């Protein structure tokens, strides 16, 4: 059985300044499977919070009716067009990253990522991360409203088939504080703690973890979604 839990919390810096959460989360049951989207609005743009929310809504509108994922490139194009059409402002004013996962009941899963954050998974008992870690000193990111190339996306198919399989989507407010070699341990812990609780209590537990995030001086918004077998 596939279950899911997720939360998004405003970072201390935005709370102190009276600003809104620029992250967004979408989590839906889908044909007895699960559909998740996590988006991070670029902080340097005035309406990025709007872009992130509409990105998650676009995932729901485009992927929930989809009968087939045989053409991920066409799906990404449709997703981008839907996002553009839903924006009431120029896309350059509301750019955002996007991570998504669509899981059928049998564990067949499509994952995709544009920009920062981490999408990590255990599929068939094996651990993996969708996109390679950033290198060098560049702080540039790919994002809706900035990137138009298919090559900017990372897309994969996988199957959550083993009893302890799971995946996690995180914005960089979390992933930047997580040492890459600890990501598998982090995912295992998330799956264990969520699977031991009801879905409502799993969300409550996740919220408490994010609100009490232990990294000294952490300031960014934090959003996470977990899909797991129980």
C-alpha cells in the first residue's frame, strides 16, 4: 500500500520579515496511487510564491488525468504551457523550481526535477538520487520562467516494489543542510517514522521536525513530501 505525507513551513527569515512562504506543496491521492509536487519560488523575484503554487496546481491538472507516461517530454511541455497560461503576471516575475512524483498503486512511478532541491528514492531496495549534486560556486538554478529547454529537466521511471521502498522530495531549505552521504539514512528514517503513524500524525510529526530544524541559523522555507510503502 502506498501512502504519502508532506508539509511546508515558512522559514524564520520570512517569518521575521512578515513575508509569505515562497515554497509550495501539492499532495493528492491518485487512482489509488499518489501524486506529489514540491516547488520553491526564487527569492529574488517579487511573485515567486505565486509561481510555486501554480506549478503545483499544474502538476495536478496535467498528470492526474494522464493515462500514459510514454512521452515524458510531451508531458513536461504540457506542464510548462499550463503553468504559463495560469500565470496572471510575466513568468520572469514568478520563477520557481519543481520536483514531482506520480506513483501508480503497483509502484510504477514517474519522477521529474527542474532546478534545486533533492528527489531521492529507494526503489526495488536500491537507493538513488534523481539529479546530480551541484558543483562549484555557481548559485544559479534552473526554474520555470527561466529554463525552456528539455535538457534542463531530470526525468526517470522507477518502481517502488520492495516493502521498505520510498521516495522524498525536498526544497533546498532542507536539502542544502543535509550531507549527501546521509541522504539514504534520512530517507530510511522518514519512511520508518511515517509508516509507524497514521497519515494525519505523520504530517504532524513532519511539521514538528521542520519547525525544530537543528541547523544553526537556518532561515529558508522548508518543504518535504514523502511517498512510502507500508
